[in-house]
C-alpha cells in the first residue's frame, strides 16, 4: 500500500508539463504533472486518455473547440482524437493512460 499526495508530487517536479508515473494498475498508468499556464502542443494517442484536474483549470482544445475542465472534473479524450492545451492552464493534472 502507498499514500501519495498528488499535489505535492506535482509541485516538486522540476519542469511543468513533464509527468511522472505515480502508480500502475495493470496496464493503466496514473501520472501527475504541474500545469504552469503555458500551452502544450497537439497530440493524439492510440488509446483513450483520462485527464483529471485536481486543482486549477485545464483549457483543453479539441477540434478547434476549447473545453474548460475544472478542479474535480474528468475529461476523457477518445483514442485517435487530436487535442492540445491552450494557454492559461494552471494547477495539478492527473493523467490516466496506457502510455
């Protein structure tokens, strides 16, 4: 068993937008990262990706539409769907994925 303070882990990371794997559940990775207000380039994956905001706000862009994901909210990006982060996203983000 382990006890992890996700916000603290994110704050201690040396670089924003560089995630670290906190736990694995079978093939699923639970990652955490710190958002610092800067944008993140477009990407897509062969698997679905869960984006869970622990604190702050994620400004996600999908197909040209901006989606605000707030603290306590989860957004699941389907496999193969391109997405990027618009400027102004700050706080702690948890990522659930297979990558």
